[in-house]
């Protein structure tokens, strides 16, 4: 007897299976037959939800984005945590690469430049408002001082997302270290913070 499930439940089952298989076998190493066997569905059911394996990856990326943004919002809303630590926790929650390295490899392929651009655009629109609320709390507490909290955060996030994006700019360890120090130096002045206030930001870069 054929089991009929809610379309959204079935769709997520397909995505769960695809995420697991992409992680184990890689995107190119996974076939639609692999996904069909893992979920236990007919090909027609798969194509009802997704047109192709690439379409599945697109949906998987959107789901991971939503998961990351939800985690960031949760970290940013915890006002029991001091502002500097809350900022670090929120930024740490935004690391998509820690969610799925296979997805990141797929995104950074040259042929997926438009997909990468779409994700960057979504992040630039969604993330600065989340982080800006933390900056505003820092201003209220007298830790920061800027009349342009959103614009400053937009500048900082754009720089982080461009210069430290793994495929945007090749850097030696020495160059990377210098850019991190320069970033911290200028971010403190941009937000009107006391010198040394953002020292722990180095943890964001695994330094």
C-alpha cells in the first residue's frame, strides 16, 4: 500500500536524504537514484517536488540559510549576554561552512556564481539588521558611540563577507593576519569603541 504524506513532510525528507548523501558522497558523486533509494519514493514523486538535483541543492541552500539566520536571531536576542560576547556569538552562528562544507564547495564553483551572488544578496539584506540591534544596545550601555549603527554594521559585514570569503581573495597567512588586525583597529573606531574592546573578535577568524 502506497503511503501518502503531506507534501511539506515529503519535501523535507528528500532534502534530509540529499544533505546526508551530499555530505557522504559529494554533490557529483550522488545520483538522483541514490536519493530515491534513501527516501524510498518513486521518481515521479521526486520530480513533483524538484526538477533536478541542482534544484534540490538550491532548496537545501535556502533551508540552511533559514537555519543560520534563525540561530543568529536567537543569539542576538539573548540580552543576558554582554554586548561584545553577544556580537561574537551571533557572528559565529552565521558560519554556513560549519553547517555543511559540501554546500559551500558547491556554492563556490565558478558555474554557480549567480547562486553565490543570490546568497550574498540575501545575507546583506538580512544580517546587518540583526547585528545592528546589538550595536544599539552597546550604544545604550555607553560601550559604543556612533550615530549610524546600521550603516556602520553594513560596512563591516560587507567587508567581512568580501575580503574574508574563502574564494574571493587569495591571501598568505601573513597578509590575512595583517588584514584581521586592521579590521579590528578600524571597527573599534567606526563604532566608537574603546581601544581593545574588539580584541576577542580575533576568535571569529580562528586565530
